[in-house]
C-alpha cells in the first residue's frame, strides 16, 4: 500500500513534471496544489528558479539552513533559486507556487516572508489556470510582467525563526520545537548544553541575531501561526506553548502582529 506521504510526494513530482519549467518561455509560471487528503513533507531540494509559496488554506513550514518560515495569510515565503529547502504541509493545506526564472524580477536574494496583496494573489491564481507549456499569449505575458513588478514592491515581514548550525543552538532549537511549552530559563539551558550563562547569551545573539527571550517568542509565534492555520483553537495553542492562559497568549500574538489571532485569520 502506498503511504499518504508517498502519494503526496508523487503528486508534487507529477505536478512539477507537468509544469516543465525548462520548456516554458514565460518568466514565471504558477501551480495550485491541494493536500486536503494528505500530510506531506517535501525533503531537502533546490531548483534554479526562485519560488514563492502561498498558503490558500492551512499552513506550510519551509526550512533552510538559516531559518524556518511559516506561510501565514496575506503573505508568501520567497525562496531564491539555488537555495536548498524543504517544505512540510498540514493535512488541510491548499497551496499555490509561483516559479520565477532567474533574473526575471528584482526580488530579494535571501529567503524571506513577503506581503502579498489581494491583487497579486488573484493574479497568481489566474496564472495557475493557464497551461505553462501553451503558446504564450500577449495578455498572459503582460499579466506576468505586471505581477512580477508588483511582487517586487511588496514589503518583507519578519515572520521567520532564525536558525543556526552551531551544535549547541541546534540542540536547543530541536528541544523547543519538540516541546515548545518548555519554560527553562537561559540559565537552565546553559547548564543543559554545558556552557556558562554569559557564553550562551553571547552565542545566541551571534548565531541568530536575537536574545534568547526574543528568539523563543519568535519560535512561539511561528508555531502558533502554523497550528492556528491548521485549525487548532486559541485555547489549545496557548496551552501547547505553555502560556498560563489564552489571554496571555493573545497579548503576545497581538504585540507581535498588531491584532488578535481571530482577527488575523478572519482577515
């Protein structure tokens, strides 16, 4: 019996084969994927095209050597061509991918979360309905040029979790990803990885650019976005992250994103 993971991987491979980016004359092509029946992980890979990942429903987690991104509503994760990455989607996920040929648009040279306006979102969905290997029509070409020009104007959002290959930081990251409710202090973690508090404090800032407290809050935010997008309640997420009450969690969320979880996803 083929596992659901295997079926999802086959779905992705089939989809990318159908796109046939090497043969497309367009500077960008788009595709939609529905994982409503699956839970899938696309393992570490890379391609020469840049890739914008949109979550139409549910959530997708993108991992690279330097960070972890959750694709929230009204945003997309941009992965430049040649950057090795993996994606993991929730069972209820519906995604849209936009592949951009090298040099076709002035987009960031590093992975980031970009705001995506409603117009850009609808243009990507419209482009996904046009066969990538069909003869290029003038109106499609114009739409792609406008789409890429607009995308290049979108602001970057700070919705990533900085990662590090340093073994001690990586060990703390793995432990907190597995048990995000763990409330051990910096002193506790320093003892756990056999370092002094001062050394770990300095190493954390050096490797991630954030203090331990800010880094852990960012981790909680990233996990919260993933879980809420997959259908979890605020009460369950706040409990899983170790908050004393849903109110305390909502305060953290609102401070980071400017609104409550309910309003954020309703918008």
